[in-house]
C-alpha cells in the first residue's frame, strides 16, 4: 500500500439505498444554493469593489491560526480555542449522516481517552454541515457517549478558513497555535487494516518537537 492512497469521493462507496447519507460527506453551509446564485449575480460588482478591501486570510501550515468560539451541542456551553491554550488541539469535521464518519466513532473515543489524563492534547469535533441540526448532533453524541465536545459551525466559516470541504478531515494545531497537519485521521476505514495513523503520528511529532513526516494526507470522508 502506498503511504497515501488516492482520494476517493463519497460516490465511490455509496450503497444504492443510502444515497442521502453520502450527501452529508460534502460540507454544505446554510443557504448554499441561494448563496451561490447571489454570488454569481454579484460577480461583476465584487470584482470592481474588492480591490479596496482586505481579503480574509486562510489557515496556513506553520502559521498561527485565528481563534474561534463555537457552541457545544451537548452542554450548550460556548467553547473557545483559548480554553485550550498551551495544548495540542485536534479539530475533526464530522457528520452523523456521512457513511464514513460513524466508522471512526470508536477510534475517536479511544484517542480522546488516551490523552485525557495528561491534558496535553484535546479533541474537538465540528459539524459545518447544514443538514446537521444541533438537536440531531446532540442526540447522536449522547447515544454514542462521546467523550469530547461536539461543536456547531453553523455558517461553515471555520470550515472555509481551514479549507475543509469534506467530513472526516482533521487539523492538528500545536501548543503555540500553529497549524501543523491537515488530512485524514488515518488511511483506512477499517480500523483493523490501518497502516498510517496520520493524526496520532502528527500529535506525537508535535509533542516531541520533531519534524512531521506528513503534513497533508488524503481524506476518506
């Protein structure tokens, strides 16, 4: 097996009777279609006016990322990135409706539990999909007994900032607030046949202060 296998779209793995589930693998912000029409209609105006405005910057490898605050759908409390200052932070984009995401439930809970006591690494799961209501996410998180916060990025602004357009994409941020990795949690949907643990290996390298072997990998969402 190659170190990073070719990216596969949700369509490659879609059971004929579960087409709707696979639609959730692609992140669709609220008002996606309406917003697209507005953008197309206003293209000429935007091109004329944007020259005098400062464009929003996107997250870049090795650079400090902007802070954020989102609601935890389970506790209903506001979670701030600054709450995890000094820790390695792992952000994971998730949707219960994506056929791949639930395959990682056990792995995510195990990862969170392994790092819970040391308090050097924290996992935050994020939904930026308009199909995932807070109530739906809350019910799913409680049913699965998740041991990490599940945050709602309602307007998908955080997903856009990190360049995320697919669920099961993970970002590793070091203790100084710099993005060090973006990609899949590992390289196989089947936990028994995983060869490369991208997120865990990235976290270990960041904690050890060593250079990451892989900064970006394919995503299996």
